[in-house]
C-alpha cells in the first residue's frame, strides 16, 4: 500500500511539470496581452493613430483645395481686361458672376474699381462697394508696389500668377469671409506697373466653391458600405465654430481634428469627423472587442489545459492500472501453477498413503486449474473485446436452468468456505436469447467477487426474477462494500478500488468490465448498489428482445 501511494505521488510532479510547461507560456501570453491592451488604452494609442490619419487626410484636402482655387483664379485672371481696356470690366463681371468686386491699380491715386452690376440694386451691397473702393485706394497706394514685387517673385519661383489673401466684411453682427485675389494684369510694364484683382463673395465660397471642393477631395464614399464609418469634412472661419461649408456626409457637431489653411485661404480652418460616431467610440469598441477576444482565448486556453490535464492524468492512471494488472496477473498465474506443481509432485512421489489426503490433493489441483482456466478465459475474452473480435452465439435459453447449473458446481465450494448461500430463482421465467457461456462467465465473475470481497460476513445470495418485462439476476454479498464515488469506476478495465483490503486480494481488474460488456451485448445493463462495510448487490438486467435485435448486437459486439 505504501509502495502504491509513493508511486501515485511520484506521478503528480510529472503531471504538474507538464501542465506548468503549457500553462506558463499561455499565462505569460495572456498577461502580456492584457498589459499591452491596457497600455494602448492608457496612452489612447488608437485615438492618436486615427487622429494622425485624419491630419493626413486634411493635409491632402488642403493641397487639393488650394490647387483647385489656383486653377479657378488663374483662369479668371487670364480673362481679366488688360490695363488699357478696363472698360471691358463689366462684361468680365457678367461672365464671372462669382466675383463680387474687381479693381485695377496703376499708380498712386489711380484706382479703378467696379462691383458686380447685378448686386448694385441691393443698397447694402452698394454701401459695401463704395466703402471698399475708397479703402482700396489707400491700401494699394501704400502696399501696391510691394504686392506687385511679391507677385513677380512668386511667378518666377513657383510659376503662380495669383496671390490669395483674406478679406473680412461686417454684415449686421456677423464678420463675413471673402477671398481677395491679386495678380499683375496684362499690359503692366516695369515702367508702368499695375496691380489687378477681384474678390470672391462669401456666398460663392459658401454655396459653390467649398461644397464642391470638399466633396471632391474625400475618398470614394459608398453609402451602402456600413463596415467603415464615413469621413466628413468641413471648413469654418477662425471666428466661428459653425461650418461655412461642409461635405455631403457632415452630420453636424464639432470636428474631431482641425487644420488651419496655410496658403490660399488664411483665416479658414478645415475640420474632419466621422459620420454617426466619434474617434473615442471607435477606440472604445476596438478595445472592448480586443478584451473580449483575449477573454475568449483565455477561456479556450483554460479549457484546453483542463482537458489536457484530464487526459494526461487519465493516461497516467491507465498506465499505472496496466502495470498493476501485469503484476497482479503474473502473481495470479504463478500461485495456482505453483500449487498444482507442488501437489502433483507430491502425488507423483507416491508417498501419500492416506486416500483422504490424496483426494484432497486432487481436489486442490482441480480447483487451482479451474481458477487458472477462468483467469485465462477472462484475459482471452478481454483481448477479443479490445480487438473487436468478440462474438456471441445467442441461443434461446432457460435462464433459470443456466443459473442453477452454473451455481451448482460452485455451491459445495462456496459453502465449504463458510458462506451462507441463498438462491432464489423464480419459476415461469421467459426463455431468453443469450450466449450461455458468456452469461455463465458473468455470473461466476460476480460470485467470485462476492466471495473474494467478503472478509468477515460470509453471505452470498443469488436471485433471479422477472422485472419490467425483462429478467433481473442479482448477486448479493455482505462483504466490504464499495464507496459511492468508486461505483461507476469499477466497471472500467483494470480498475481496482484503492482499498487495502482489495489490494490484499488477488484480482486483475477485468472481471466487471467483461460483465458489463457481455450484458450490454445482450441489450441489458449492470448496476451496483453498495455501501462500504455493508455489502454489495450487483444487478444484471436482461431484456426480453426479439431474436433479430440480439443477433445484430452479437455480431457487432
Ligand atoms: P478484480 O479482479 O480486481 O476483482 P473486477 O473487475 O472484478 O476486478 O472488480 C473491480 C473492483 O471492484 C475490484 O477490484 C473491487 O475493488 C471492486 N469489487 C468488485 N466486486 C466487489 C464486491 N462484491 N465487493 C466489494 N468490492 C467489489
């Protein structure tokens, strides 16, 4: 017993080590995963990455809008009347309705100014026009030459012919943004330099130029694609939070990332956001999904480890059972063989004169060879079952007769061993289709066990009766009993209860697994009712089945 315990303990560290080898990397992976996700969450890394992405979109958007603005303005400046033909300005304005005012400055005090004729009916526009023309005279007298030099330098270095700047006007309470474009007109010479320009009205920028430009710069938007949130951009003035113009999918609210225009539209700011969601929402969702995936993976790993642990311990237990089996069986084979040899040799010497003694020796030799036969039969049956070659031959049988005759040959021996033997067999039982030899072997296995595992209370009862349309065969003893948690395991191959009383008794751990196999092949079941110290009752239930069913089972068994 001590030896067994020591062995069991020596296997534990092996399993433990094996589990540790799997568990440590898995646990490290999970801990690292959680730590990594937490650091992403803490540093708001996802938000930062999306914002950087948005900044890039805005930078590209600004560049494209600038290009477009230059194209439109340079096309208009090319059509602008030359210095000598300012009289054609009205027709220029009519063909460019998006331009609110145009001017030509040819030197100190020489400003020609004209506003869009159609707007002059509006008194407010008229006042604006008058004020602007008087302001402009002053501006260009001071800065006109500087701008001409700047424009010439720009054209030489960048190939740009126009220069944009912001121009604010007040309408009522509001400051309105306008875009002032300057260029050197045709006919300007180094001796007589001239500066020309025009102003794009707020309404044009707001309703025409920016909506078109903003929609053009966004990557292809597919409204049906719901897997990615759509990006929307807008432009606002630095003096107001609300958009001056926005792309189609702008759904209100504040921008998440902004970028001021640096070149063409100073004073305007580009803003970007996601339609229907926020960067924080996306980051939260991503984090939640990542944690969920990590959680699910951890659970799977845990479950995998649990299954591995269970399998490994089972395999180790089976390996242990097998090695116990080998030593038990060799012991079981050696003892009867030694006895047979001893008594046969004694008889052979012919020194025994007492006939009673001689008879006793013959009996011992017979009993020991019977024990050997039954053990070998069990092992052979087991190996046939394991290799799937076990076949049963079912025949219509009077089970009462089978049980009676099987027990008869043992009755004397059982009673001689000091057992009180009771046998209750009902008459009028239906004939069953059974394999006689297999059923007899099952019964003998149960009877043998009852005898083996009855230490002090020596009682054996065998009952055969009708039950629920079938037949029950019970083997009852008042022996050592079986603990409840062991009652299912005892039907497994090689399994023996780890009780010292059991280990002092010879056995292979095969008997009950054979009984269960045989009974199940007959379409029946075997059960046990037992309490430690109070004895056990094994019940074989055999159904009355059609011969067809039995035959099929027999073949497949
Ligand atoms: P064994 O050769 O060890 O008897 P079995 O398969 O017949 O193998 O039985 C398996 C185990 O079930 C036994 O080792 C024993 O622990 C327990 N067992 C079987 N029958 C009895 C019984 N009648 N009383 C107590 N324990 C039993």
